[in-house]
């Protein structure tokens, strides 16, 4: 399993880097098209997109994640086909209802009248993204990483090209950005559907769909709660402040989200492998060692973004977004923690979806409470602190309960020893000022290298062992 995990992590990680790279290009360029208020409006629309991905298909792909890898080929295809046609039906209903309610929905979301056109353009984008992620996930369940990579490459190129192209010619760039993303997602989702047509173009089976929904429906409140934890502070910030502040906070969140490059690649490869091999005795230890290395590398990446990100905005970004710099160091760990649940697979293996829902709701409740407590007093900084606190609470609770169902032997004391080193490096990097830009970059890189050295010394990143394993001849 470890060899497959490493191989698939590299492939899925490369695909994720491309997808996130496309988002990064948009991140760096869009501020030159959109002022902070328009960027904030885009952020809220994309937040609704995130919620739609959960609420409209009712998390049916999570059911596929549980049943498809463990089922015989013909039965697995019935599951996939049932999920596909169900998703299409739900998306069609979403578009019909959304088009009718576009006027009041836009006023409620953006706080201003006359924005129905944005909702009408956004609805096909919501549907296209849902279909793209469905076929992309299906390639994962079928263990087809090469095609997953190529589809991600195509999506990234189409997303950047069409979004920026239409933004540059549209009378209102925001409308062009959304329309470009809609066209890209729908087109690439269609190509992806052709790649997995043998499994998804099957007549839906009521019994199989029932199995999927019985598993996935309890996940919907939990998934909604997870996204609430991550995104609710944008809405609270908009209520207490302005769309411009939402834009600055979201800009910082997007830079911090680069840290999830590692998360997404590992998550994409680990989930199907765990479900296929969880009964094997060595699997828990493999997950534990992978988690330890993941935490160490993630902390180094978060430190890199938090220390170098503000300087990048200052020297290469738009001056309207300078307020985003100090928020990155807080938001980067929160972004990474939101994906660490894959290393605690107890809920999925034991089918304890109600437990999973409870953990997610608890995290969302804390996020909402912290948001209303901190944002009126601290603004965007309060939103960042509330996001970090909720992410940490949710992850601790998730691991604590999952370990009771499927114990993973993590060396917690070694991880605990790494955290003070990370905090010290972050504090030193923020407080110590160097003479000149390049001297500052060199100093920041030295702090990051020091943290990496501590991780290797603690044997959290066993580079030698991993390289020797990867070079072993196949049996």
C-alpha cells in the first residue's frame, strides 16, 4: 500500500498543484481586474458554490467513495450510474429554482439590488463544478491517476484562459470571470464524463441509490457544518463591515490556501487506498507515519507562506490588498487542518456518519460563536483567528473520536515537540527585520530550514526510509 500511496500522491499532488496553480494565477491577476469590493462579491458567490457542491448532490459521491472500491465491477458500475443520474437531476432542479429566485437571492447575498444577472451566470458555474468534481472523483475511485492528471491539466488551462479572457473583454469584469469559469467547468466535465462513460452511463438502480443515500445523507449536515466553519466568517465580516474587507480577507485566505496543495494530493490518493486496504495489519502504521510527515511538511509550507506572503503582496501585488498580508500566517494552518481528517478514517470505515456529523456541527458552532465574538472587535483579524480556532477544535475532536473506531499509532509526543519550534520560527520571522528585501527573504528561508531540520531530527520525515522503500523492486 505504501508504494501505491507514494506513487499516487505524486500524481495526484501534481494534478492538485496544477489546479491550485490555476487558482493562484487568477488570485494574482484578478486584483488588477477587480477592486476589493468586486473581489469580495466574487468570494461570496464562490462560497455559495462550495455549499452547493454539498447540498445539491447530497454528498452522493461520498457514498461512492465507500461502496465503489469495495464492490465487484458490475455492481460498482450500478452505484456509479445511479449517483451520476441523481446528481444531474438535482443540478437541474437547482438551476430552475435558482433562476426564479435570482433577484432576492442576489440582494440577500451581496446586500445590493440589481445583481440578478450575476446569479444567472453563476448557476451554470455551480452545476459545471459539481459535474467536474464528480467525474474527477470517479477517476480516483477507478484508480486512473493518469487520466485524472490530464483532466486536471485541461481544467486548469481552460479555467485560467476563459476566466481571464472574458474578464478582459466584458463590460463588467466580474461577470466575465464567472462566465469563463462556467464554460470551462461544463466543457471539461463533459470530457470527463466521456472518460468514465462505461461506469456512469448506466441505468439508475433504486436499490443502489438507496445504499448511497443512506450513507451520504447523514454526511450532508456534517459537510455543511464543515464549510460553515471555513466560510461563515466571510458572511459575518460582510455583515459587520464591507464587501471590500471581505475581498481582503478572501485574498489572504486564497494565498493561505496554497498550503492545501499538499493536503489535496495526499487526500486524493489516501482515501481510496485506505478503503481498499484498511483490513491489512500494516495499514494503520502506514497512515500514522504518513500523517507525521504530512504535519511536518505542512508546518514548513505554512511558515513559508506566512513569512514571504506579505512581502510578495507589498512588492508585486495591488496596494489595495496590503491588509491581507498579516492574515496569511493565521489562515494557512487553518486551511491545512481542514484536510487532515483523511488520516483519521475511523468514521468512514465504521460507517459512523452520525458521529462525523456531530463533530462537524460542533466545529461549525464554535466557528459561528467565535466569529460573532471577534469580528465586531477585530474585523478581518478576528475572522482569521475565529477560523483558526474552529479548525483546531474540529480536528482534535475528529481525531479523538476516530481513534476509538480505527486506532492509528501516531507518535503524538514527537509532533508536540515540533509545535514550539514552529511557533518560535513564526514569531522570530515576524519580529526580526532585516536590511533589504533579499536579506529578509534569506532570513525567512533560514527559519523555514531550521524548522525542517527539527522535523527530520525528530524522525517525522524519514527521508532515507522512504527513498529506500520507493527503490525496492516490485514483488
